[in-house]
């Protein structure tokens, strides 16, 4: 059975300014602003980078100008090999294409003509201490998350022994209390109440908490609590791959409840199917234990062991033997 996502918002059009990029990733990328701060409102429109070697040599016909531009040792050596006037002209031609920004790697001090043109044309110019390839890889990873399609799901997410579980259910059913019990047992909180799901490269779903409520929980009757203060850093995870969805559902008289769970059901987000279980709610049931067991069972299934299928196979063998005796 397949369950469609009832996400809060499924449409995301990335619009990332250089200012936002610098604020979010500047520390990780070890960026230092040299010039061009007035260009912080420029948009990055593609989630990848470009090394403008060909462009600095004068070939501008095919130029991915909407990407972050990175200059390494090779490009800098080439510019220094040219006469100063020619180097300045090449840099000016590059900046006139309205690139989002330019990052110089390896902590190299940019020549004065680059700083001059960056400030004049409003092109943000950064220097990073990272080596070129490491800088390229890190920027690519940052942009991959920034440009990934995303949606907000009503539900709390927790990491149970490496299994990312999104716990859903109607308001007031006990999602946060269930997650709080799991955190108390040593598992890690990813998000409470609202979980932002990112789709990476169309193949993997990753859950995060919205910035405002990150690492906080709302517990009815108590209020807002800081999970890191109460349980320490081991009780939180900034993000986690989504491996399973567990829906808490109140049982009404006459409802059919899956006993064996031989046929796996799925929850679909961005056309990616995630294993899904429905956990019936009744007075006295320990929800945290049930979610924990469901996650551990899913971990075994991902490793190739299916207890329900094994039980069914044994049952068929026993009934087959008995029928032959009769």
C-alpha cells in the first residue's frame, strides 16, 4: 500500500543571495570578504561551481555565469603571467558578466586590480583558506542542500540507532511525548512537530528542523524545552536521512489492524517511497517502545531479514506437511 505525502508545502524555488550564502556557510568555507559587499543581493541561480580558466583566457562564449566562481593556484598563476593591464582587462570582462561572486582559494592574496574591479563593479570577492579541491567539494555540498527541493511535513523526527524515523499523527495524539521518551532512552532528536524534508539528487530524503525551532520541543503542559540543555549534545542531530515513517492512529471499533505486516506499505515524498507503518493507539500502550521496535525491525529488513516473511514461510511448510498427512 502506498500513502501519499500530505505535506504543508511541496513547491520550492531556490533564490539564494550571496549575503545568505555567506551567512550560512562563511564559517565552514573559511570565507573572508575582501571587496564588493554592495553586491550581497546578487543571486546564485545554479547549485554548482565554475572555475573560470577559459573565461580568463578570453573565451566567453559558453560561460556558466550564474554559478559561484572559484579561482585556484592555476588561474592565479596565469593572471600573474600576463601584463598588468591585460590581467585587469580579463578580470573586468569576467566581472561584467554579472557573476554572483568570486572566491580565491588557498588563502592567496588577490592582486590589487582584482580588488579594485570587484569593488567598482559590486562583485563580492572572498578569500578562503581551504585548498582548491576541498573548497570546490565543500561549496558543492553546501549548494546541493541549498538548491534541493524541499517540503515541510507535519511530524517529529528522531534517529533510532541510525534509522531516521518521521513520526506523524493528528495534533494532540502524543508525537512529542513519544519522541521525548525516545530521547530519554538515548536516541537523538532531529525535529519536533514540523520536519523539513530535502530531496537530494532525486534519490535520497533528508530531514532537518526549521531554523526557528531547532533543538527545541513543545511538550503539552510543560511548554518549550531546550533538548541540548536537558539531555546534552548527544540528544540532537542537525539532519538525518529519512528511512521510515510511523503514523500514530487512534483505533476505533471495527478498524482492521495489520497483525503480520507481511506486505510492506510505503509513504511517498517527491516520488520516493519510504517504508511506512501505522501504529494503533490504545490506552496503556507504550508508544516509544512500539516506535523503537518498528525502527529496529526496519533496520533488519534493510539488511535483508524479514521476520514476517520468515514466519509465513515456516507456517506454509507446517500446513503443507499437515495437509499431506491428512
